[in-house]
C-alpha cells in the first residue's frame, strides 16, 4: 500500500532545531582573548577567538571583559583561572558566615566519629539559625543550599 500525505525529509524523520546555548567562559580564556585584543584590532580578534556569525553580542561581551580586566588578571594570578564566576563566601546565602563555620565544625566532629551527617544537617542548620538571634526572613536548608556547602567543606 502506498503512503499518502506529505513526503518525509531525507535523512532523519524529525528535524531538530538549532539551539543557541550560552556557554560560560573561564577567567583564563577571557584573559587570552584580552591579550590577543592588545595586539590586534577588534574585528580581527572577533574572527580569531569566536567562530560565530553574531559578532555584535560577542563584542559586547569582550567590552565588558575589558572593563573588568583588573579583576580577571587578579583571578588568573590568584589560581582561580578555571573558575567561571566570582562569588565570595556568604554571598547569596541567608545563613551568616559565623554560623556556617560553626555548622562546618559540627559536621567535621560527627564525620570524625563516622556518623553520616547529610540527613541531620538541615535540622542542625535551622536550629543554629533560630538560636542566632533575630531571624530575618525564612531560612530553608534546601538541597541546593546543602550541596555547595558540602562541596566547599
């Protein structure tokens, strides 16, 4: 029996749309681009460093890196060359740094005894937060908060 309807496209049966995804660049890459820009022009740097047709957005990105050149050079010199963003300890967290350090000491004591602390950590963090004094906002020791804490310590 012959097929009816629209003919299929040769190759795959489903055409995939091109996805434009943002990719984070580390500080070492940013510094290499800026150093290349020191020895050449902006259009030549764009053609060499970025294999894309959308040079306007890349040029805006490089101009932002030029403004932050001192920060980028400090990060590369300080050993953070493969990091992609700069966040200081305690930034974006609702738990104060002192309480976080106290929680880390508690975790390390229990780990030394061989006790698994992952399930007890949210309760202990919330207890430390409640006893710390005036509570500003609601603190939830969510998994997205725990994961970076455990990775750092």
